[in-house]
């Protein structure tokens, strides 16, 4: 028997960073994101030999342990161990024996929410296997708690909810971990045009998002006025972009993204660098009207809004620059789980 799951990665279109504590606790956050046809996958195969095998295929890491109620958090596939530990503690109440195989369509640190989406997919597989009584909000919140509380990994709140719910969502974040997910009913022709005009580009470099997010957190704690004002502007940007999408005013998207990018760079000093700034200038010169880094910043994926037929010239420029243009489509379905023989 195989228990499988997949959860989609996401593009953070607007509001990124306003979902990070303590800003979201103090002022509330707002995010607009959309899931794409790149996924995190998990497969659980029950065993009867008292072993636990964790196999991260994309990372080329595989470890075997004796079955126990708690696996040591020691730097070896800690995300997978953290999920298992919480599932046993809250639900199973006894040790389990299985092989867990995972794979993600994008590398770690790429800015598409890979780690949180992986947690969501693995937790979904356990929920399918053990028939755990969890709705979408329950599962997303537990995925958030495992990563941010149990494992103390820095980050925001949007990725787990995007992966669980799927689609285009306007998300609101409040203190005490309250989250409201508002699915947006975007007309198919608008969503198709948005996907056509948004060029997704992998810079070829990854980054440690925790360092950037910690800098943002410290700026809020130290009451850095420029950084906090930028976060408020980023939060408002999510509402502005939501309205543009719902009204079909796609001609405004590039300008809104450019505004958000200028604000995002003020949130922490390591969000951008000279290489990224030069690339952004070249992209605008090639015909894009705006763009941003996906995720915390510092590297990974970027995407650019290319109105009319400008995407072709932008793609030619990007391919000459190195890195990789990634083709994708938006998807409307979130976490999916199933069992097969």
C-alpha cells in the first residue's frame, strides 16, 4: 500500500513579509498569492519491520532509524522528523514504522515556499494514512506550528495556507495566529492572461531565507520607522492588487509589482544585491513594467510582468543573462491525498 500526497508551490504576488511576526501580530498582515503547477510530493509506505526510513530524493539524503515515538532533531531531514514527532505526540500516541519518500519540484531557498509546502504535503500524507480529523484550516495551522514553533524555523504564515487551499487567495493575518483565507474568483481569461504575462525566472542561486526574515523581525522589534512603513505599504499593495485582478485591470499589475518591490527593499538590507538590481534594470529596459523576487529575497526565483508581447524580448534577455526561465500555469487545487495499492 502507498499513501501519496502533493501540494502546490506558490507565487507571492503581493504583501509578502506582512505575514511575519511580530509585524502581523502588531498590525495585521495581508497577502495575495497564487499556486502553480510545481509541487511537493510525499509517499508513505507502511512497514512491518520496526524501521523508519526517510528518503528525500531531491536532496539525495536517506536515513534509516529504529521506530521510536520521537526522532532526534539533529540536522538530518529535521522537517520530516518534526512532522513525525508531532503526529505521534498529538494523534498516533505510539511509534510507527514506514518509509517516507519526498520530492520537491524546486530547490530549497528558491522563494516558492518549498519547505512549508513540503511540510503540508507530508502532513497530508499522514492525515490520509491515519485518517486524522483535520479540516483545511486545522492542517495548515498545524503545518505552521510544526515548522515555526516546534522546529523554530523563521518564516511567515502564508505558505502553509497556500499549499493547503490552492488557487488565488487573499489572506489576512491577525494576532494569536488567526488567519482568514479569502478565495478570489478570477475569470479564466484574466488568469490565463496573468500567467502569460508573468515570466518566472530562476536566478540559479538560492538563499537562506531565515537570515533575511530575522532582519525584518529585528527591524520591527527595534521600531525601525522606514522598515515598518515599508511593511504597511506592502500590506496595502496586496489589497490594491486584489482589486486590480478582480476588476480585470491587468495593465496596473506591473506598476503595482514595481511599487511593492521598491517597498520590499526597504524592509531589510539583504533582500537585494547589486546583481539583482542590475538584472531588474535590464528587465524593465526589455519591456517589463514591474517585477519582484519571490519569497524573502536575496536570490531564488524572480518574476516579471510583461505586458503586450514584451515577454519574448524579456525572455531573450534573461536567457542571455544565465539562469532559467520556468514555464508554469496557475492551478486552483490545493493539497491532494490518495491511497493506492
